[in-house]
């Protein structure tokens, strides 16, 4: 018997972009059931904090336990903002990044994370179940896991708060 992996979906961005991405996430989660249990945070801070079960996993309007779930999951699907990518790097988590269309900053972030070997980048236009399945397979390689661990260790070696305090004292 094989254990299903946990796939955490962090849906974020302007409300209009979240609706489309959420619909695709639910569709993909259904297609991946049996391989992954999907936990989807739909990015609505005014919504319920209790999950709703569906055939592909669970959906939160707003996931208050995001940090705990990120630590426990096997992979993440998310947008490609700086804060999100930094958090995933610190945690050593491989990710599939789907930048918001026409957001050049997010597209650049996703491209760079893929070049670093810690993420797979799928454009919103190309995003579908087969592309996601291929990206997830790529994240399972020993090389990707090693790169995630190495980059995480490197990033954790910095003391950002200490650097700011030191700069303020000067």
C-alpha cells in the first residue's frame, strides 16, 4: 500500500485571479486523487477557517494553519511572489510556481526558482493536469530534493534581523 502525498495549494493574488486558479486547483486535485491529498487555501481572508472536504482533498477559504501544513506537505503549488518563494526556500520545500499572467516580477521569480532547481514553473496559460503531473514528477528527483535542502541551509545562514539592527546602529 502506498501512502498518498500531501500537496498544498496556496492560492493568492487579486480576487479575479484567485477564482480561475482555484477552479483549476480543484480540477487538478480531483485528477490527482489517489496520488496526492490536496489541501487548498483559496486565499479569502474573510472566509471560513474550517476546511470543506471534497473528493480531491480539502479546501479552506482561509487556512490559519498554513505554516504547519507547509511543513508537513510533500510539495506546494502556488503563485510566485517574493515572500512565498522565500518561505518555501527556507522550509526546503519543492514547488510548482504558477505566476499570475502578465506579472513580470512573478514570471521572473518563477523562472529564477526553476533555474535554481527548487521549483518547476508553469505559465498560467499552459497550466493543466498533465503539465502539473509532469512538474510534480520532476520535483521528486533526488537532485531537486538536494538542491532544496542546500538552498534552505544557505538561506538559514543569514541573520536578516541582526543585519537591520546593525545597520540602524551605524
